[in-house]
C-alpha cells in the first residue's frame, strides 16, 4: 500500500499504465489492487499454541524502510495457532493456520474490507494530544488533535491545496493518506514530484515512504470519485488498527459532494438544497465520524488515531453553501482561508478572526504540562492583540494613525510583528 498510487476504487494507476501501455485509463483493463507476485519477508511474532483473537498481531513485514507492516488476525477469527511460518511469501499464500470453533482458518498477509463500513475497535478515546503541522498559525491558535477532524474552506486561489500539502509533509503522523478528489491533475503531479525529494525530519527518509496516494482527478469517473474518500479512510483505519497515528487529507470534499449530486440526479432522487441530495449531511458525517483516537482490537491494548482534514471549495467563497455548512456541523476545527489575506501575499491565509478550534482548551492543558506552563495565557494574549488590531485598523483608515494614543500605536506594531514575523510562513522554504 505504501508508496502506491490508486484511483478511487483502489485500482493501481502505475500497474494500469504498464498493462494498457498508455498513461490514460482504458476500458476493460483489469488489474488487482495489490501486487500478487511480489514476495515479502514475514517474521512471526506469535508461536504455535498461542490463543489469539481479532486484531492480535501474529507477525511483521518491513514494507518500507520507515513502515513496519503488522499482520493482524482478521475480524471474526479467534482460536489457537495450529501452524505459523517464517520466510518469504506472496500476500495470497497462507502464513498462519488458526484452529477456531468453526474449524481451521487460513490467514494470509492480505485483508479485505468493505470501504463504506468502518473497521471495528475496542473503544474510542478523547483526542487530547496535538497533531503538530509545522504551520505556526495552526499549531498556536487553531490546533487539531490527533484523532480530530478539521475543515479548510476557502475561495479559489486562497491556498487550500498548499495548506493540505504542508500538513501532509510536516504533520506529526506516521502514515499519510492523501486523497486527490476531483481536483486538478497537476496538484497530484506536485505531490509526486515533491514528496520523494523531501526528507521526513523524524526518520531522514523520503516522505513517500510513509504516504499512500489516491488520485481521482476532475476528468476521472464520477462514481469512483464518490467512492474515493471511503477507500482512503478505510486504508487509514487499517494502519490505525496496527497502532499508528494516521492523517488523511481529502482535497476537496466539495468535488466529492458534486459527484454525489450528479449520481443522485441520474438516479432521479429528490434534490435538497442547491440540488445536493437530502442525505449530504449524513454521508459527510459517515466520513468524518470514522476519524478518532481509539484503543485497537487485540490483547495488547495499543492505541491508534486517524486525523481527517478536508478541504472545501465553496463556489465564489460563499461559506453559507450546503457543503460548507454540513461540514462545519461535524468538524471541530475550522481553518477559514481569506482571499484578502491571499491577495496581500499573506500565507497561510488562515483568517485568525473567524477561524476556530474546539480542541484548543484541551490541547492548552497538554501544552502547559509538556511545553511551557504559561502557553495557554500567552496564546490568549496574542489572540487578544490581533483582535484589538482589527478594531484599531478601522479607526486608522478613517482618521489616520496620528489620532491614536501611544499605547494603541504600540499595539499596532506588536500585532504587525505577530502577523509578519510569526504567522506568515513560506510554504516553499523548509
């Protein structure tokens, strides 16, 4: 899975290109999602006679230099290990036989799971630890917790895709699933060009060695586009079940909603607001609710997390349209991109006056304990200065800066320093 590029229904695009001898998808080309010929070295971690249940790790495979793939007992199987092998196998060969009540079951290094159904877990936990993104405006003022959900709405040209790329590059997670859903093909090309060259600060290895790409560009089939975010989050849940912290970027959920609208129209269903189907809100909730920090299945009680970050592209930047409103009812973090800031070349163009994070108070407690005891109060003070600057700017535009007191002028200078020296950040400079 890692370093692979799939379309919305998990067809491997590089394998299709070789099979069809063409860079375009042709009709009738059928290629299996995963390579069935390649052999992987399986190292067992369980022994014959061990009693195992769903989610228990029975062995490992070094998938890339960064990711250790843990082979788990599939859901619905529990019993005693009758036989377990070591060595090199393909993903279809049996590596373990488990004696169950219903008879012996063979376990392979591959699992199948329906994309629209969430993978099971032992229990959900409260997201309390921040997912650092390397973007100062996000990490300081509007943090997202590991296992949280965030939305990035904004008009065209405000920098949604660049924010997503930045979080994918420098986010504090072990696995990244990047879903290009109905956006321009050039944006996926940027990912393919940049990620292999960039080094992960934690491991020193290429960023592609922890990334799964799902590309469903604007000229690819609508049905696959509607399925692609479910495919992405199912892959994310699979790695979560191994005990990893995973982030999934969906760019953009508006294009996914348009695919939903197109299919709903063809099925002659009753349209809702602006032609979107009446079940738009529940489908979006199905997706975002699969994010979370959980205790995974299995005896070892390992913890995993899926953090979902979705871009929203409202037509004309109108945040009152149905997709944005349905998303904001579900997610707890809103990074509102502002065209005015983007035109001033202030990037990331996250407007600190209308963005919010409902995880901020919880994360402040963690930061006060782990980083600095006065983190929360300093953050609040900085935000107050920026809010006061907004009010003072109106006075300055009416009567000029000379009408302000010395104290207010100092506030403006401090706010300017905060904006230009701290919040502004170059996305193309490490």
